[in-house]
C-alpha cells in the first residue's frame, strides 16, 4: 500500500495528481476516464478517480491482479474498458505500455502509463514541470531519430555502442497526451527510437539505474557487450547484479536480450532516484531498453521490457552531436 497511507493524500501529492490529470492527461468534462491499478497502488488510484470526477469526467476504476513484470497483458475485460475510454490512466506497478491491449486502445483514446507510482514519487520535483514547454526539444530529438541512419552512444566510463535506425520512426514522448494514440509517462520526458533489432554492436557501461525493484539505483556499474543486436556478455564488480540480470534476460537466444530501444531523457527537474519514470526522463541520461518494442515501432514481440540508464552520456546521430557528456547541444 501507499507509504504513510494514514495521512494520504498530502497537499503536495494532491497537487501532483491534479497536475497529472489536468496538464498531462488533459481531462475534459464529460470524457470517459478509465483508471486501472493493482493492490499496491489502489490508494493512489482512488485519489486519481476523485480528481477526475471533480473535473466532471465519467470515471471508472478496475483493480487487477499484480503483474510481476513490465509488458504483460491485463485481463481481457480491462482491455475492453481501455478501448471505450477517452483516457486510460494505468497505475499498475508493472507497465502496460508495451501490451497489445494498450496498442489496441490507441485507435480511440489517450494513455497515461504511470507504473511504480508511490507517495514519494508524487512528491518528487520532477512531476511539477511544464511538460508542454519541453515539447519542442523532444520533437527535435524524435525527428533526428526518424531522419537518421545511425546512433552512436559513448560515455567516459567506456560505453561505445553503435546501432542502426534506418527506416525507424522516432517516438516523441513529452509526458502529456492530447489526442487519440498519444502515450505519456510523466515525469518521464523523452524521445526514443527502436533500433534495427540485429544492428547494435559494442559496449554499454550502465552506471545509473536499472528499472526494476531488484536493482534500481546502481552502486556499481554493469557492463554489457552487444553483438548482432543482443546482449552476449555481462560483467559487474557486484556479482549479484549479473546473477539477477542473467535470470531476467534468459538464455543467449532469448528475445529478452535484444536491444529494443534507445532513449534520451529531457526532464530538466529530474534527478536519478531509482524510480523508473524519473530516471528514464532525467536530462542528459541515455537509456537502453531490452525486450519488447513491437508496440513502439519495432519488431521484437515478447512480454518483457527492461531499461538501463547511463549518466552523462554522449549521443550522435549520423555523426551530428546531440548530447555531449550529458549536455544538450
């Protein structure tokens, strides 16, 4: 349940929820809003429902069984409710963003994907940002990905990774949704692209975080070696990191090992905390997603997605510097 549930919602958390519903979700009077949660986020979900009702929306709520990893499908009845909603707000601890149900609902509605939300996250300064003011920067990166052919990512710790993006469309994710098909995950503000699944070659030294409860904010780096688009070796001074990741990513030919996403964080108020949506959106960080990307422009279909965040990265598209040591160019 929510931390300090006896005093929830705090004024700060209530302001954050109002900002998420009005500014990020764009809820209008009379709209059909569907909130989906699990047992761990029910308290927070109830406040989202109340906020939507105060705005004059028709709000329904469904609590589903806990999902043990990102990318799994919700119950069929929940998928049907998503199809009927103008806006779905998913507060499940595991993300539904890469699910078939979310993808189907894009034809008729907007989607706010808010996994791993907690009272602490609602009080994080990264929530209370003007998302619309960042949209032009996000679009600049997404357009560069769409028109580009190759991304090169480097860091001072030894990352040197090249990947092909020919024909792939950059995803503009400014953290707010306004029209059917829009997907937002505030406080994550990012642009990303799904690389050609067999293209990634090189080394990635992950020194920020790995977006799962077992790992989170890292106390030692994890080094990944990629060949033909997939992880072929892992190393870390902390052996338990490698053990956890080996279990999660599976055997050498598992589709979970495929590099599915390269993303750039663009939220100016975000700082690495171990919370997935904050870390992915932290300005100057680059994250690599492994596993599913079929719902965001790629071809790898698997019920798994895991993001790895690097600090102070440099990124070039077709040789043009977009980020240098974490600073936008």
